[in-house]
């Protein structure tokens, strides 16, 4: 149960961060460049949730007990 809880926390953070990164892509048609876009999202904490969530999920999958 512990592993499922942490996996779902990581999944939720990944989805939150990914949706935020995609939502901020709406600035691209407004005339900002890719460099300005990556500079902007690197200052937003909610964009880091994507990478933190992937890290949590990878740790949980690696530590999950294998009974075979």
C-alpha cells in the first residue's frame, strides 16, 4: 500500500507539471522564442513538479519488491 501511495503522488505531480508546461506553451504564439520560453518555465516551481514526479515514480518502481 505504501508503494501505491507514493506512486500515485508521483503520478499526480507529473500530470500537474506536464499540464502546466503545456499550458505555458500558449505563450509561443504570442511571440516569445523557445529560449525565452525555457527561461520562463525554469523560474516556475509548478514546472518542476513534472521532474519531481517522474523521479518519485522511478524510485518507487525501482524499490518495489519483486516476488519472482
